[in-house]
C-alpha cells in the first residue's frame, strides 16, 4: 500500500471491516426469503485468506523495472501479489465471483504510482519502448471489465494507479471552472472544493471509490445529473498523455473546432492515453439542499411525472422513481425506527387505500432540490402541481434525508448477498420517453422467462435515475439465487437478456457504466457497424502497437 493512496479490499467493495448489516432492518430477511427463497440470517462461509490464492508471478523484466524505478522512485513501483490482484479487476459481479474463487486471469506484472504529469509521460514512454501493455487505474470501481488485461497477454502488463495525482490545482472563480488532477477520489475532490465554497455536483453511487479520470474515461453520470449534467457536460477541458505527445484541451464553454476531440476522450477507457487532469464546471455550494419523497399509484404514473418535472420550469437536481418491486425493496431495507420504514406507516397506507391504490403497485419517488431558499420553494411548488396532476402523494423530506445519508453504503450489499449465494448486479440504459414504460415491462418479462428457463429464482427491479429533454435512463438491479459452481454462467444469462433487450428496444447498451469487455458484444447494434469502424480506426491510429488497454470497447 502506498501512503496517501486508498485501496479497496481484494475480494469486494470498499474498505476492509465495513459491511452491510441486515440485523437492524427486520423486514429485509423476510423480503429476501419471500422473493428468492434465500435465508440471509444463516451463517456464511468466511472469505478465503488471500494467501490461498495462486497468484501468477510477475513477469516484469529487470530492464523495465529499472526504468520505472528511475522515473517514479522504487517505492512507487509495486509488484507484491495483493497490490497486483487488486489492480487486476474492477468490481463487476463477474470480477467478484472469479476473484473469490481464486480464478485469476492475466494479473498485471507491476503497479506504478506516478506523482506528476511528467512522470506519467516518462513511464508511458518507458513502457511503450518495452512494448508493454499499459492500463490506467482510477478507483477500480468499474463494472464492465475495463481494467483486466486480455487473457494470454504475453507482453508485460503495467497498471498505472493515478491515486497520487489527487489535488485541486486551481479555481477560476469568475468562470466557475476548476482544474483538478485526474486521480482524485470523489470525497477528496469535494472536500477540497467545499473548503473553498464550491462543488462539482457529480455524485455517482460509487463516489467514494471512483476518480475524476475514471469518470471521464467511462462517461459517468451522477445522481444529481439533472441539474449539474453528466461528466460529459461537466468536463470542459483536459490533459491526456498519449504515445509520444500530450493532448491539451483548454476549458471552453462550447466550440465548433471540427469533430470534438474532448468527446473522443470521454469514454475512451484508457485506449487513447492517460488523463492527468481536467477542467470541470463547478458551482457555489447551495444554500438549501432537500430531497422530498412522493408516492405514485403506479410506476407509469411516476415516469410521466418525472418527464413533466424535467420538462417544466423546475430545474431539480434529481427526479427519481422506483418501480413497485424496488419500492418494496427500499421499504423492506429501512431501519426499524427509521424514516424509510415509516413510509409504510398505517396513516399513509390508509390514505393510499382510500384513493383506491393497489399497495403492491405503488412507486416511490425522490425529487431533489438545491439552490437559494426562494428558488427551492418555487421549484417545490411546481413539482407539487405535477405530482398532483399525476395522482401522486407527497410524504415529506424525512425519507429523502435518510436516503441521502446512506446512499454510499448501498454498494456493500452486493458482497453481503454474494456471501449468501445471491448474485446481484445492475444494468442501465437510456431511451426516448416514448419507449420508457414499454422497455421496463419488456425487460421484466424477458428476465422472468430467462429465470424460469434456467430453473432458478431471480428478481429484477428498476428506477428512473437520470432525465433529459428527450428521454431518461432506467437503472435495473437484478438478483439471482444461485450458490452453485455455475454462478458465472447464470450471471451471463441474466446480463445477456437485459443487455439484448436494451438494444432490441430503442435503448443504448449502457447509459453510464461504459463498455469495457462486458458490453463490447453489443456495440455494433448500439452505434452501427460504421460507428464501430470509426472507433477502431481512432484507436488504431493513436495506438498502432495496441499497447493502451487493448481489447476494451471494440
Ligand atoms: P476504474 O474502474 O479504475 O477504470 C475504469 C476505466 O477508466 C478503465 O478502462 C481505466 O483504464 C480507465 N481510466 C481510469 N482512470 C483513467 C485515467 N486517468 N486516464 C485514462 N483512463 C482512465 N458509474 C456511474 O457513472 N454512476 C454511478 O452511479 C455508478 N454507480 C456504481 C455503483 C457501484 C456499486 C459500482 C461497483 C460501480 C458504479 N459505477 C457507477 C461504475 C463506476 O464507478 C464508474 O464507471 C466510474 O466512472 C469508474 O471510475 P474509476 O475511477 O473507479 O475507474
């Protein structure tokens, strides 16, 4: 471990010693038992010790080690087994299943920690001279296999951990722009900005363990994107070290200088070079921040309300609605005395029944407001009208406050479930509004059929997470009860049925998780064969030796 650079645990999400707990949520175990037949209260097998893994030996040559030592200093050139394994994968469920079972693929031979842009330039030159493969590493949080070296890679594999490049360099207060090093993790970045009264407003669920460079390289989207934009909107300029040259894009609000090079770097997943810093839009910290909760009689009514909210004069920071099953999951996952479980309190239920609602079909929505007190009051008024017009019911800000406090703990639940033989993961797409409700129904049907065919119990639920003028992102979470040795194959079936449904029905293969190897098979259907041709030519032109994170995207 390198001082000042945080590292996730090798077998799961986040830091060692932190885990999801169900004991304080009495409705959760019965919910899981009812839905997929698994008793989560039973004791589980402990995670195997790291020492039981057979980690392939590093193939780093003395010559390349010597050069890397000269560039960054010996202590920033790491070849120990645990560091290499942590850098071999992201945090997709397939990654977790494999690493827990000791199925290690092509583990990097070395992890290098540059401290300056110049060091990145020199280490990339040294690696390319040795014809090594170079894979930039941010927080290691991706779920699309965009960090793993190709199986059977015979060249040396160098993982470049960007964690020492973690500083806020400059704020241009007049323009609302900040220049920030690319290896900074979300909380460290926001701490530095907040200390000076600013925020970037980008908060993916993986915020704690993902970096600015990783967000740009995967075209990430945060939960407040309705107000602040996706990273593609937020990132206005950047510096990227490429083979033999450095790309510098000044921050500009907009430009018509030919096809956008900035857009080519966004989503490039390390295939064009290593992003060392970026200029991003920043905003003054808001006076008020508030999340209000609402119920709708159906998911379709909630979708319609979200569409109307984002196309109204209210510029909310978040408009989210969960389908009925996700609503039940959220209510079951609330603490005994917590505000989420109080959502289902008798008075509210009575009101819903009086309105003739079927409680199995209700949809929970959170809408977020930020800005001056006056502005928030005005927006809440507009939203209240839309909610009413769509038959919804406001239940106050208590549940939203709790959601806000706990949102970054949610990722730990995947490890908890996997410990109990439950494979859980997510897939996201975006469609025009015209297809939003139908794609949801289609995916639920196709998923249920796939589980029947497999003879396993599984569930899928969804929420609308990010909205735009012409459509929205829907975010599907699935869980399958399978503690057999076939977990990877079962996961494949579920993942394929969902991804294929996206492209079959007006959706993109991924709204914000990127492509990696996981989504690569659907790229031609997503952007057409000619689109894939353009991307291939771009990668081949910049990287003729195929050294930069080969095998990802297309
Ligand atoms: P890594 O995983 O380290 O790398 C991802 C890719 O980017 C790799 O190809 C890598 O080579 C490349 N890369 C990293 N840094 C650089 C750099 N400096 N220069 C060039 N290439 C680089 N994503 C969202 O957008 N929104 C969410 O809400 C969200 N929630 C998630 C929740 C969970 C539980 C998990 C596991 C993932 C989630 N993700 C989400 C996915 C993931 O966090 C994003 O893809 C994130 O942007 C990855 O950033 P990272 O720093 O961890 O990158």
